[in-house]
């Protein structure tokens, strides 16, 4: 598995297995177990996914050493201050059954309950302080954010001692978020791409279908390859064993620059929600 290197020197596999919308219990256990079996070494979960126990059990039951697996989780909106975030980190470690996670993210920059008088700024700063402490204590190997736009990052950077190592946002062909990507690269923040298939909206796109035929690959593989060539880290999710395996088969071909440009300009692909307006 090829890897990126985060700004703190930690290596992170270039593709991760996403677990959003995979229910707790047997389904997430089987999916993560199969992903690890076929070669994934990077698993992404979150408190709000409510499947940390199953993810952790699959990791524990695998034949892999803990240090060979890159594990991410995220702090949700109801843990939005220093004390709650500290307790939340311990809760996630317990549910996952691990002594540390490789990456911990603030899941949402501006929860609905924090929008009056820009309370989100103080909430993010306090949560980040707890994360920095966990990082220094070795409970977390890297820290970052998710769904943060430029103004959220600017506010966090005003108070952070450690800059985010990662920003996980919706990035897919047709949803390039160029200004945000440029800002993150200015600060050496790696972009992780959740919903790298546009939550499935790319499959019916005729341009994507034509390119898949051209390269002898699936639409999903073309989209994931696009993500890698943009320097992003895609997090595809599937519960189908064949698709889980196929999503890894993206290191044996390369898209031309013209085809990357065509994918940049796709229309009708699901885009990033405005985190300042979403109802949670």
C-alpha cells in the first residue's frame, strides 16, 4: 500500500476504508474484516457512525499487528468543549478497544447549537486543546478536522498550538473545492476525500462511463484514481466484498491530464454541504 506522509512525519495509507452508514454489529464487523483481509490498512470511523465497537473488534480479530493498521475516529457535535472532548476521546478508545488512534478529527466545524454569536470558534478551540493534549500523551498520533471550510480553519489556526494534519471533506470528480484545497496545501494539511464517488452520483454520469470504458476500469476505479492523482486520500465505503476489493485496484493505471481535467468539470455530482447551514 502506497502512503502519504503527514506534516508531523506520520505515514498514512493512500486509500482508506470508510464505514459511514455501515451499521454496528455483524455488518460492519464483516465489512472491515474483509477489507483488512484483501489489503486495506486504513479504517475510518466516527462516534456518530455508532459502529466503533464493531470496527475495533474486526481489528482485534484480524491477523494484523495494531501498528500495521491506521485507525481514524472523530469527535461529534455533542462533545463540543474541553471536558466533553477529553471524555469523548477516552470513550472512543474504550469502544474501539485500543490504546491509541492514529488520527482523531473534529467531525463538524459549526454545530447548530453553536451558531449564535459564533460560539463555534470557542467550541473548536476548546475541543482542539483536548485533542492536542491527547496527541502529546500518545493517545493520538495525528489530529485534524472534517468539513472545515477556509474560515473555520483560519479561526482554529488563531489559537492552535499544533496545526491540523488532515482536513476530511467531500471531494469527488465534479466537486474539486479548489480554493479550500489550495488553502490546506498552503498549511501542509492533507486532504482526505469522503464520498469520493459523490455518494454514488457519479455512476450515471456519461463522461465518467466513457472514461471507464477507455481505461478498462469501473467508474468507481476511475473516480478513485482521479482522487489519488489530485493528491487526495479517498475513503470509499462498500459492504459488497467484490466492490471492497475492486476499490483497491487503482494503483496499476494512470489517467491522462486531459481526462483528469474532464473529471474536474463533471456536472451533476453531489457537492459539499455548507457546514454553517446544515441542521445538526
